[in-house]
């Protein structure tokens, strides 16, 4: 019999040490985004970030190895993977992914809409951020493979699941890039739905 799934409500409350770590990470990220908005990405240094966050540069590096990591770090990945694992077994993969992605986007847009837009814009405009984002996408794709393997019973290292997981991640990244390139004009949730439609149904019929 599989072990019962845990939910956030099942976990013990965080201790003081963990709460301090979360507060420090949030201060560093907030300082970084504020400075980038004020003076641009290239002009923003780790020393300035540390000063604004009221920590030492070594503390910044302890939490984030590079400036790019501060920008692209998304701490919701584990939460979203739990959401995916908790979906009904009989649900189609398309409906599962739509539910999980919409929940993730709703959280991001509700809590920090400006940061979500800034992060996607930097991913288009700054080569170093885009490169680090590609690495992060590959790492998240591996987690997605493992979660999908649990649901499907397929080999997480098999070709089919590898191709599927990275196709999903690539589609989501392109939706984010498109959103930024078009000035965040559209609703990102609609763009993600369109990306998943392509993966589910293939390309739309072209004009005759």
C-alpha cells in the first residue's frame, strides 16, 4: 500500500531558524527586484543588494550562488509538484497540468504581479538570466518527470516520458517569453492554456 500523501496542513509549523531563513531570502529577493527596477539589471551589484537587504554579501551568496539565481528562483516548485501528485489518478494529463499551472500562476499574480512580469522580461532581455532560466527549466523538468512517472507507472528515464516532460517545460517557457515580448498584454494563464493545447492537439490548422 502506498504511503499517504502529505499536505501543508499535515506538516509541523516552521521553527524560528527556518522562519528567519525565509525572511532573509525574501529580503534579498525584494532588494534585488527593487534595485533592478530603479537602475537596471547590469548596474545592480551583490554589494548593493546586500546593503539594501541589510545583510552581508557573504549572506547573499550563501542563499543565492549568483545574481541570476536571485531573479529566477521559484520556491513554489515543490508545492506545485505536490499539487500534481494530489490530483485524481483518472484525470487526463492535460487537465492535471492546467489545474496545477493555473494555481501556480494565480498565486504568483496575486502575491507579486510586478515581480512575475519583471522576471519574465529579464528572461527575454538579459542573456545571463535566460541561460540560468534554461538550466532551471531542465531541473524542474526532471522533477516533473518523476512526478508524472508516479502517476503513470512509466519509467522516468524512458524516452517517452523525457520527451513529454521537456516538451511541457519548453512550452511553458515559450509562453512566458511570448508574454514578455508582447508587453504582458495577454493573460499569461490563457497563454499557458494555448501552449498546453498545442501539446495536446498539435498545431492549429493553417490558413488555406
